């Protein structure tokens, strides 16, 4: 290896070591993208905390997941934080969208971005209704 190649490699290596801790701070938030941990819980719809799910448009947040009743036997479960900067989501039953409380990003019931600034879809989870028990799982 020639001297100028060595100095070039040394400079790049030193810069990488110096700046590496700062690079993670520049990345976009991965909120709502799934942490790799599986989601698996059951909501008992007749429990006081879950009574909102007995009505169309009603929602409940549990374990970082927002669950919404979209019709008599249909439920949607999405990550409860915005993929833009981790803002809390709520469901607007009037327009049928998930809305971020921070910057106003809107998401469909499938999790896709309808209005930015978010550019990444929400993680969607499976739901299975058995009697009055709703299982939410990944």
C-alpha cells in the first residue's frame, strides 16, 4: 500500500469512529414499525376498559397498539405511534382515519400514509374475534 492510500484509509477510519455515535441521532424514528417483539394479547370486549370497542368507531390503546372497531364484526389494529416522529395516534371516526397528534399525519385503516409528513406506513396487526374476545397478534 502506498503512503497516500494509507493516509486516506486512516482518515476514513478515524472519521467513521468519531462520527458513528452521531449518525444514529440523524435517522428517522422507527416508531410504529415494529420492534421485532411479537404482539399477542386478547381484549375482552365486555371489560369496562374495552367498552369503546362495542361501538363502530370506538378505539382502545393497549401495548402500543391502537385497536378500532370499524363495523359490527370488523376490527383494525395498528401501531399506536406515528412513523414520522413517534407522536400519539388517535382514530377520527368521522373521517375513518388515524391522525397524529404532533404534526397531523393521517393514516388509512390499512396503515398506509394518506397525509404527511410521515412517509412510512404503520405496522398492522392481525385481529380475530371469538365471541366477546378479540385477539390482537403479529
